[in-house]
C-alpha cells in the first residue's frame, strides 16, 4: 500500500525498484495489479486512503528478505504484506 498523494512517477519508481530487487535475486515478477486508491478501515500514518498494488513474484527466501527490507525503508510505502502462495496458485494464468 502506497501513500495516496504519491505522484505517478514516484509510484513507478517504487515498483521498478521492487522489480529490480526481485530480478537481482534471480527471481521473476509474475504479475503486477494496480487496484487503485481505496479507503482504509482505520488511519495509517494519519492517512485515510491508500494506493493498493498487488505484486506476485517467485523468488528464493533471501530475495524475499531483501524485498521486505527495501519496502520497510522506502518512503511512500505505508504498509506491505507478504504471503506465500501454494505452488499451483502461483502459476500464471
């Protein structure tokens, strides 16, 4: 979830950096789905809305740890959640 006031250029920078981090760790980005701006159930960093982006990628555990580290220190990222999918669910459609 990104800060709702981010410019499109900054959003693209964050997503490009995330993709580069995955690829540097010999992983692959399967899909990126922009859900747009959504109202939050509760305030996060004094914000009532957030820009949601769903990113599915395949990577080794070390790469996942690096992706999470990058997301933690990136300005503009309000929250993130990583979920491990079952093998059959991670296959592209």
